[in-house]
């Protein structure tokens, strides 16, 4: 009979650490989905805001306003991502340090 090979894990990494890593990935994914859903709902239901400007400019072929809104939305998303990454590094410094010790 062939034995099943067990997946090896570093001695200092417990299953709890694996679970917390998985949770961080889930939070990261949810943050992106939340921002996308916010923009989509603004496109559909709002009467003002960046999404409304993009949507109404698209319908009236006002390309300058439409692309200005798209670029502004991209810059806001990029800036918000940088801000949240810095906040994550500050608040979860202990976790990031422990992950770095496990990887190398």
C-alpha cells in the first residue's frame, strides 16, 4: 500500500497562521469588490457624483467629461489602495513581520 504524502509546513507555522493568511486574502478581495459595487451602484442609481458624470457623459457623447471622470476614478482607486496598504502595514506590522520570518 502506498502511503499518502503529507504536506509539509514550516515548524513555526501553525494551522492558525494559515487560517489568518486566508482571512487576509478574503478581506483584500472583499475590499476590492466593495469599491467596485459602490461605483456600479452610483452609475445606476445616483443623480450626482463621479459615476453619474461618467454615465451621463457617455450617453451624451461628452468624451472629455467621461474620460476625466474615468481617470479621476482610477486615481482615487489607486490612492485609496496606497492609503489602505500603509494602514495595513501600520496596524498589522506584527503579522507582516511573522509572515516574512516564515518565508525566508
